[in-house]
């Protein structure tokens, strides 16, 4: 089996980690938290810019958890860039202008629910920054991911 090629791409003023393997039709995986590939929060504009940098006209889009939410909106905002969508855990919920999503989640699941807990940026950063991702991989193999 081929090895995964890791690289960083400069996109919209941020460095985005890209893991590539194989040839043919492109599949873009948008991970959820905390199952992120090197903990990166994606937004639709950054993903569109990534496709531009990688010179990909269209992709098959696969989303999970928070990534699924981003994928729904990617398809709504830029359907021209998507061949097909597979979301694995979050159904589409149209925006309710009368209620904010985080308020609904807090009401039903409480402030300790992970999506609510990580809303202040310092909370997520404080929990993630002490983690040394290299501890769970082979530092001698640049193709070994978490």
C-alpha cells in the first residue's frame, strides 16, 4: 500500500495540514472534534481555498461530527465544488433565526456537553495545547499519522 504524504498548505492566511494518498477522484474528509487530523478547525471559505491551492475543481465530501455541519454548509454555499456528500453523524438542520444552536444544545444537554464546553476559544486551546501529538506516532516514520 502507498504511504500517506503529509504537507502543509498556506490557505487564507493559515497553514492547513493535508494528508494525501492515491490517485483519481479526490475525497475531502472534514473531521469532527476531537477526532481531528492534527486538530484544525475548518470553515467553508478555507476549504474552498484549499481546493483552489490543490487545483481540485470538485471533490467527494465526507464529514463527521462538527465537520459534518461544515460540509452541509459547504454544499449549500458552493455546490459547484462538490460531486457528492457523505455525512456520518449530523443531519441537516436549517438555521432557526429565532434560536441559536448553542442555546438549544445548552438547554437540552447542559454546559458540559463538549460542543458547549469548547465555545470559549481559551477552553479548547487550554485542553489541546499540552498534548504532544508525536507521542502517539512513530517519529522515525514521517508517513505515520496519529
